[in-house]
């Protein structure tokens, strides 16, 4: 399941409301992934934690941040989220 690396996901609560927006940053082993939370207000990367594959079963996955933003935009009164997602890069200078 290494194809999950680089995807974005929405984690919803029991009522179906967006709880977290996350970026799957890397793979720890064949069952665990490094998942980075994204701040809903600023779009900046927040906390990274290790998540087991089984914890991801109910997540909504998206191939990039723009699709994720479009998918969740209907949930906001203004018709668009109040943030812009920043896609992490691994570029070294």
C-alpha cells in the first residue's frame, strides 16, 4: 500500500463533519504511515504521527490538496474554505 504516500485525506467525525485534514507524508513500514495534520485556519503543516493502516479505513482520500479543498468547500457557508492548503515539499537548498 505504498501508493498512499503523497495523498491527502479528510477524517470525519461520527456526524460526517470534517474533523481533520491530513497529508500522508511517508511510510514507516508495510502497515504504518507518517501522517501530517494540516491546520484548518492557515493550511500550514502541523503535527506528524504514525498511523496504522487499519485506522485509515474510513478516511476520504484525494490525490492532491486542490481536490481536497474542492471536496470540502461545500461544507463552508461562503462556499469555499477559509484557508489555502500548502503542499509540503522535500526540496533541499
